[in-house]
């Protein structure tokens, strides 16, 4: 209906227009599935119409024949009328789409082998991408769940004068909390607890939190309530309460609805449960699940930490998380924090001189798995993208082969009046069906694959604590759907275009050589692409492997082999300081008596572990301190057997002995060579006095330098103090046993001896030291492993692609080869010819791939990963992005594989009997 | 025979509605015949235009098709105009008359 409304009737027209539109659309949608019935009705109507016309013409005097012809002509082509009727009846594109989908499904079922192969390869490609995205989503994009408005949350890091990021102390946190206007700061300390009745303690990870922790994060309680800032004062012992995680509540307490008010036994103390956090909330560290939250001030009761330590500004062990107030930008907040920290550094110059503080987005913080995983995850995403591209190239090749077989069908449809666009759309729809099936398969495997995230992390605490929320969420689904669509576009583009450009006359031409040549050319182009991508992955694997090996070659300065490491948490068993020392001494005695054990030692910190290192401010006799010089030196508190166990030589003076204990008059200290170099360049350090830990120490020995925090670190001053002289409640306990053989064998003995001393103490996560210190190397190792796996897959796919194209080409050239052989070419000659063709195709891809690899390597070489808990970083690839050895090796390997892939068709070609070939058409 | 006039889509709708409103239920052939009659053979209805128009009108809810039997006992689909269709007919007729008036004035105007 003409709808140019006039002003007088416009309002009415609009109303009718809308109503009419709605009625029409509803009718069209209804017609989508009534088509058969309406078709029949249409037929009956038209038949009647034609009959009546015929009658009229006969009435007018025409013969029956003429009448029939005239009737038909008057009415117009019946088929076209039917088609126009249909077009008017439904929503055209939707109808077409349904038809395409039905046809596509029939096609898939008709070629089961091809469909299965395509779907499987697509499942691998898309599944890998979906898994990688799940990790990236859980760790970088939405690191914390169960909190309100996570994009306004940041972490608070204290900065040392030389830029290393360290945790905060409780007094510092109080100053942040009380004086900052643009952010609200909360603090927490991840900690292990022994939860459960006497003798059946279980190791549970939790956080000791400040009073405003839950308020800042915006967590909702599932049962009961959460901590209020008021109820958790800055004084200890006033709030023996706890919040449990949903996970723990369900697994250990059977989701008891009356849990509020009941008590739970933590570190031999009873705490009252006030609530359960919402199921999505798992703590303030990305990708780590905590099960219990306890006020920070309860530390003195639970861990035996003396009160003065909780208020020691120098004792930096709290991680900070803050929320930006509404309307505040990140930069504004950062400036305020920096200014305040600098004022605090001046006000507390005795402990905080030169320190500063900053804010970081959640995923950039070096504390926690995200620091370790950022680099590898980026690499992983790139690797998965490459894999998907290779998969798409392979699928495109398969589709092209099938399209060639279907050319008669397409030609017929074109002749009958189908538009080229319609045919291309159909090919794309079929491709989309394949990719959606593949995506569905891949998505189904994703939860199971996600658990493999643990493999990306080093052994030890971090690996146990990490978890990924593997429930499929909207982001992952959307990502997978987009990947499927993208894959369909990439794979289906060329076959769809080819169909669109199908030349009818050439098709009808009997000797369709040009068609085959074209198909060969396109197929070759695909193979070249696959080869190029395979080269890129080969080069990548080689470069990462070399970088990794180079780092391994750095001498750590101590010998980590054959050493078993176990970390004890005696505070969770209520041990006092003296009891802890006694325990260590007794255990050392027992282990020394075990067979195969050569050394036993224990210490506070672990070298090259992934935990922030401790330092102490020193005053050194005879050394004039420069103004503003940072006199904080890293240290380790060790037993007498530590340096010998680690095979760190004493270059001057002596090692600690059993006489250096709590009863001796003089506190002693061993320093390293870098320490001497800095503070005693001209004089002998032995005998000099050093002040730290509130006492004066005497230097009795100099140890050789070694690596303490990460393998690539520069020479760092370091000192050791004896365990029995300086051991504080807030220190950790790492126990080492060196054996002649495999350290794993000693594990059971360690367990037995520990249980004999105290059944409540568990040997929980003992690991060989070499594995543990690999924390700083894991990203590189992982990158190398990932790339190796990928390059194997890529090579395989490229080889298969090459083989299929060569086989097709040989089949097409059967006549030609027959002619050649009839004219006298030898079998060897034919084989050489085919292999040469294959290698030529490969060379093209190789050249492109090498160039691409060079460009990419330079980009990737700048990716770095955090390799220590202090925020220092190293490059994933080392300095070797243009190592010629790797490129040459990749080239040789590739040619080798390509030659094999081309050999099989070549042999078949050489086996052609000339007479048969010439006879066959 | 003078050259047949080609029909605009909107006007065909109007013609069908008017035919059904004045003559009562008719099947497709009868509508086509009637239109040719009224126009003294100037209008030649092609089924390519007639049937789509009938479908459209039916989808809009302006006519309704019911299967019945002709005098010669053959099955035919009879179309009747609905209330909404009558309303639409009225509006369109008004607009047509306005348009015709304007055209008339324009074409007979003296320069």
C-alpha cells in the first residue's frame, strides 16, 4: 500500500502501518514451516485458474490445444509464479537459510570421512583457543570473581629504592587506610592453617585480612555475614572469628545451614564462624582459591607471632588491594599514593627511607600466579591463533577438493537461474555448520583441558593453590562462537569465491584442463600457506628452546641436584620458638642417620624460590654510610649444615658450627663476596662487627656468590645468620635433605621420621629442590614445550596438505606422465619430476615463512615474564631472536618432511603404466 | 488493441479490495476477469502480479481466503475482505482521490 502519509491522515496511517506490518511479519514467520501445505494450496489455485482460462478460450472458439497454450501464456510461467508466490509468502533470507542448513547437513552426512576429519581438526584448533581464552579470562581479564565492580580494583605495592615491588607492612597499611582520599585500601596475608580437630589437622589455605577487606572488595555473604570494619579493630585477640568459603562449607561441613555461630578449630584455637562467602568468591589473588578468612590481628594467637612484630613497619608481608572511589581515575589515585608514600618515607626514615608505593591493575601484580603466567599466556594465545590458522588452511583444502567434485551440481543450479551469491552463501553456510560442530566439540573438551593449567606453573605451593573456574561462562561462549564464525569465513572464503566465479561454458567443455590447473594452483597456494605457518612454529620452538637452554646453563652457584625440599608450617601446630628449634634439631639428627643421606639442613628462605625475599637493615662497623644509601641487605637464616649441603664454598674464614647457638655470647654472621666487595673493598671482613636484628654480629666467614632470587640477577650482597641465634616466629621453615640417589626415594623416610616426632606435623608438599627452583624458569620451559607441540602438529598438517595436493596433481597428470614414459622417460625421472614439483611448492612457503618468522620473533623477543616475586622480569626468548642456527635447522627439517610427503605420490606416479594411462581419459 | 497499461503495486491492491468489497467473495480467476472487464481489456492481469498481491493482502490481514466449491463443483479458494481490509480500502480510496485531484489540477492548469 502506498504509504506516503498526508498530514491530516498521518497519525491514523502510522497506526495502521505498524499493525499491518506486525500482522504481515507474524504471517510470514508462520509460513516458514507451513510451506508444503501452502505449496499444495497454491497449486490447486493455479490449476483452477488455468482450467478456467482454457474454458474461456475454447468458449471463444479456439481449439483445445490452442486454448491450453493461450491459457498458459496469459497466466505466465507457472513455475516462476510459484516461486514469486513463495517469495512473497515468507521471510526470504530466513527461508533460504533453513534450506541451506538442511542441505548442508545432508552434504555432511554424504561425505562422512571428510566431515569427520574436518570437524576433528576444527575441534582441536577451536578447542585449544577456547581453553587458552578460559585461562586468560580467569587470570587476566576477570581475575577476581564474586566482587563488586572489579574494574575499579587495583593492587597496592610498596617500592624499594631500586624499584623492586615488595609487600606492605601493617603500619604502612594503616597509614594508607587512614590518609588516602581517592582509594580505599585493604590488606591481606595468604597463609596456611591447620584446620580440624586434634591430631586430624588438614592444611587449608586462607587469608588473614584487615577489617575492611570484604567491604572494599564488595563481596556478598551466602550465609550469615562478613567482617565489618568496626568489629575488627587494630588490637589483637578481640575478634576470634572466621569466614569460610563456599567450597569448604560444602565439602567439609555438608552445607550445614546453621553453621553461623559454630566454632572451627584453627591452629589449635577455636574460632567462631560468622558467615560463608558467596560461591564465586575465592580470595583476592587471581586464579587462587582460599578457603578461610581470619582477621589479621589474630596472627598473634594463631601463629604465635609476637605483637610487636605485627606493628613493625619493617615487617613487610601484607598484600594490598584497593578500590578506586567513584569518579577517581587510576592516575589520580596513583599520584596520591605515591605522594603519601614519599611523605611516609620521610616520616619513618629509620625503616622506610627511599621507599615509595604505587598502584597496579590486578593482573599486573607480581604476587601470585598471574605474574608467572602473563608471558606464557600471551605466547599461548599466539600459538593457538597460529594453530587455528593452520587448521583453517587444512579445512579449506578439504573443502576445495569437495567443491571440485560438486561442480556439476553447481553448474546445473547456475543454469537453472540460481544467483552466484546464493551459491556462495550456501558454501559458506556449509562451512559454518562444520566449524560450529567443531566448536561444540572443542568447547565440550575445554573444562577438562582447563585443568592442565597447573602444568604451566612450577611445583610447590602455587600449583596446589591455583584453580580455574571451569564452568562455561558467557565470555568463553561468545569467544568460541566468534572463533567458529571466523574459522568458517577463513576456510570457506576461497571455495565460496571459486563457486561464484564458476564459468559455465568452460565446465561444459569436455576437456576441462583449465579447471584442474586452477584447482592445483589454489591448492598449491594453500599448501604454501600451511608450510609458511609450520616454518614459523618450527623457528619459534627452536628459539624458545635455545633461550631456555641458555638460561639453564647459568650456574646458580649452588648444587640443587639430589636434594629434597620440604616446607614446614610449625606455627599451625602451635609450636613456640623453642619448640620449633628443637623439632628441627631432632629431625636433622634422625635424617642424618637414614641410609643414603649425606647432608641435612634447614633455613628460613629458599634460594630461587618464588617468594619475596627478606632483608634486614644493617649498620656496618668501619663503613661510612652515604646519605640516602639503602642499607637493607638480603639474608637467609640457616642451619650450620646449609652451606655444605648447598655446596657453596667458604672462601675465607669458617662456616657456622654447633657452638654458634642461642647460648653463645657472640652473634656471628657469614657474608658473601659481593657484600665484601661493596662494604670492605680494601680490608679484611673477618672479625668486623655488623649491627642488625637489634644486635651486633661478628663476621666469621665469607661464602662464594650464588644466585638468590632469579638466575639472571647481578651480583647481590647477601649474608647468612645462624638459625639457632636468630629465629623469629614469623619466619618460614624449609628443610633440605641431600641423598646420593634420587631425592624422591627419601620422601617416605622423611614422612616416617616426622610422624615419629609429632603425628600432627605433616610432610605435605615435598619436592626435589631442582624442580622447586625452576619457578623462575617455568615460563621459558613452558613456552618451549608449547611451541614444540604446536610445531609438531603444524608440520603434520602441512605434510598431509602437501601430500593431498601432490596426489591430486599426479592423478590429474596421469595422461601426461603416461606420454612421457612412453616417450622414454625412466621411472626415476618421473619420480624426480614429481618430488621437484613438491619441493618447489614447499620452497615458496618456506621463504614466506622465514620472513614472517623473523618479523614475529623480533616482536615476541620483547615479551617478558616476571621471574621473581619482586617484580623483576626476564625476556622469554633470551637474546637469540635472530639465531641463524635455528633458522637453518628449521629449513633442513622442513625440506626433509616435505620430501617424504612428496615421495609417496612420486612413487605412485612412477608406477603408472604408460599404455593404461594413455587409454584412460 | 491499445497497449495495456502497466499497474503499480499499490493500485492493484486497491482494485482487488474494491472488487471484493462490492462484489462479495470471489476466487482469483474471477477477480482477474472482473478487472479486465471493467477496464475494457486495457488491464491484463498476469498471475505473476495477481497472486503475490493476493498473498500480501492476506498476510496483512485485509482479505481472508477460504476454500469452497464453484458452480461447476471445482475446488477454489474464495477471498473475502475483512474489517481491517475495509478500513484500509477507505483510507486508500481517499488518498487516491486526493492524488487524482492534484494530478488533474496540475495537468489542466494553464501556464
